[in-house]
């Protein structure tokens, strides 16, 4: 029912955290579609008996600065990059606030 609107990754965390057994990572282009999925999940037997103890929401949007059309050589380099070695354990996200001065830089 939701496979056209959301991609859901389910992670079992029993044994890793004392207060959780599983968590969902929901990927959607439309926040309302993700919310609909969660609302309908909460109406299932598992959802009714699950206690939500934390919710994190992140929103993505299409690329502003790099696309196949805007910079084909840079995009090709980014797309062809390969990584070796073990998978990293952590992801670090640094939020950047962009003001009018930043947007008007040339």
C-alpha cells in the first residue's frame, strides 16, 4: 500500500539499547506520506503495543548546486567515486545556516 510513497528500513535494536526493540528509518519525498505510513502503522497490532520514545525528522530536497545539467564533469566525478575499507561507524552532519549574504555570494 505504501511502497510507492515511502521506503522503510527496519532495524532490530534489542540488546543494543535497554529501552528499544526496533526502529524505523522512513525515507519519503513527501513528509505527509511518511506521516500517513506511521499513523497507519500505529493502528496495527504491533503499532498499538509499541511505545514511541524518540522521533527524529529530517527533510531532504533536490540538489541545488550540483546536477547532471549544471555541472556534468563534477557530477560524473562524484557518481564514480568508490570507497574501500570497512564501513564507517558514524555519520557527522554539520548544519549550516544560510543567510541572504551567503545566497548572494557569486
